[in-house]
C-alpha cells in the first residue's frame, strides 16, 4: 500500500515517517503525476497560505479534487484541514472544497497560545489522544454529513470526518500518535481492494444512512 | 482537559510547520503583504534589511515595536523579530508584543560578549544562528527551538552559508561514525553538552529544525542549500534589494519546494530581473563580518 503526502510545504517529513512506522510506503506529492498509484493522501501541517499558492501554481487543484472524488481517503492536519474546508472564516476562497465545514484560522491566537491537551476520540478507541495544537484552527460549523470526531472540553470542534475526508486541528504526527494514519491506511486498503465477492463496502466507522 | 501552553513540543513544532518554506525579511506592512502573497511561510519584521544595516554601520538594535505591530496586523502568517545577542530585555519586549518567534541575531550588534539569552526562561520560542555543530548545540542547550546557519547576512553571497551548512552536516556524520565511548571527547571538542551530542549521534540530525540564512539571493541559491540538506531558508536582503521583489520572492518559494527538479528551477529562474548586487567576502573587513558574532 502506498499513501501520498502532499509535500509542497510543511511538516510532510513527519507524516512520511509516521506512515513508514506503520508499514505503509509513503510517496511525496509535489506535482499532479505523483498522485498516480497511491491509495490515500495526507495533507500536512504548515502555512495554508503558502500551500495554497503552491497547489495553484503547479496545477494540483483539479487532480487533487479528482483524486478525492474516487473515494480514496484524505487526511489533513491543521493547515491540511484549512486546505480542505469549504468555508474559511474571513472570506478567503476555499482551496479544495471537500469538507462541509467552516474553519477559523489561528483560532486560539498567536504562537504564545499554542498548547497541548488530552482529547477523547471515540472512533479510535478508549485511549485518549495527545493533541498538539500549533496556531491551530477550529471548526466553527459542520454540515449535515459531517461527523464530529473530537471536541475540546469547551465544545470547540477539533476533528471531523465526512465520508472519505478526515481532518484534525491538531498534529498526531508530532505526538507519535499512529491511529489516524492507521485508519487512513485501512480505508485506503478497502478502497483499493474491496473484499472479494462483495460490493465496495463502507468502512465500519463510517456513519451510514444519513441524509446528504 | 488540562491544556499546557508554550511547551517544548509547541515551540519546536512551529518551526516544523515552517519546513520546506521561505522566511522573508520585511521592513513595512506592504513588504509583508508582498511576502505573504508570494507564499512566504513567515516574515521577519525589521527596521532595515541586513544589507542596509551593513551599509549604515553604527549600533543595530531591536526594531521599534510600532514597526513590528504594523507587520503583525498586516499578515496572517507567523511574524518573527530580532533581538540582540544576550539582550534579554529586548526579548522580553518582543514577547510582550506577542511575536511568534524571536531571532537572537548576529545581524544586530551584540549586547553581551559572553552570554546568550537564557531562552528556556521565555514562553515564546527562539531561533538562533550557528556556524558549526558545536555552536548549534550550545544554542539548543540554552533553549533555542530552531537553528539556522548564519551565512554572511546582507552580502547576497551564498559561500558562507554553504560552508557552514556543510560543516554542521559533516560534523553530524562524523558523530554517527563514532563509537559510544568516543562521544565524551567529541562533546568536549564540540564544547557542547554530552547528552545533546549523544542524541545527534543516534538520530543523525539536530533535535530541532535547521534552516539556512545569510546570502541567499536567487532561486538557485535556495535550491542549492535545500539539496545540501537545509530544511528551509531565510531570505533577507535578497528579495527587497532585487529589481523585482514580488517575482523574486515567488520564484524563491517555488524553488524551495521543487529544489530537486532542475526543469522547474530553470522555469522559475527565467526573467526575474537583477538579483541584489552582492559583495565578495574578501571585500568585507574582518571587523564587519557578522557571522563571527556569537560563540
């Protein structure tokens, strides 16, 4: 199984290392042709304004949207969440409008407000997740088809999923937390090799039967 | 939920988010907007770019807070600012302003000839310059959460940056080749804490992000240091001392991402106008060399 990591800017090397540690072959994606043969894609943390420019300049936008439309899993952390949001607070144009949420950039403030906190993410089991939030965004609004995977104690939403798209405001790749990447790998495997004799199945943690 | 702010992970984590990117020196809010639009990952707020500091002579100090604040208000990307080496009060002021990173910088006139700032004492993270591995590890032991090689700022000449980056990486490779029992003496020779030396020998890299600064003035310069092993670049005078700053800034951003693709490098290097004029190192008297500041 190969999983791509968008490598135009940001902490892509940390995602690459995480994928390698769970036995997945990582592929750095800087140009559209690098998307060939991968079963899923991670969008790293970084500066979303810089990533936006690089995605546009090298014609990645259309191919990334096409890739998402195949049903392959995409997983964005922090800037990766902003890149995939349909609405960005403050009226910025969306980059890859894949996730029916409104995100607020730098929602906690500047670097001095960056923090670490324990989170509960029920779809990943009982063990809490150590969340590293760096100039992090939050999700201010979720659409009808979006599952909330995790919130802070004050209710602010920090992890979401809509079908094949997963996004977190924090950085599992900085916390040695492999469960999100494992989930992406599982989804990618099911997407690429649906079990013999069955129609392409929905992933067990995927919410079923909700109106779109 | 018990949230903890200003942890070591969040301090060095911000630098990790800047990797593969370009941090640009800016002196006005308009410059900062140009840098952000070009795809800079952060800006360094200054009163004068290093080439002008070099030309002006005299004592170079922290910028006026109003300059820094106007730049913080103009852009959404992180804003860094420089304090003099050892000037912990300038650093306190920058922290009070809420900058995202402090550069304890040799580009400004040092305030202390013996001690650097105790950077562990601050909530805001620091980046520090180095010329070699020993200097890098001493800065990290003082609390620097990001390292940059110094190059020779304000010259538009990449030669010092290349020398220093090669030196840091060669010394790391040398540590990796050593027996465990040889690392004690290596630490003594590097004048660096043994624990950090052992960690570098085991990991084969610095424990914090390592950028290159000082002398980058073309897309090819940026790609050169990226191919050598830099994790990102600072560009000071190279952008706003060039003929067409916006185009040069954009091209250097593209080259930093596609550093390994000569076709793209050729593409982005085309028709950029003149880069900054630049200085041969031999033209600079020893007393005006910036890289030797800090110890």
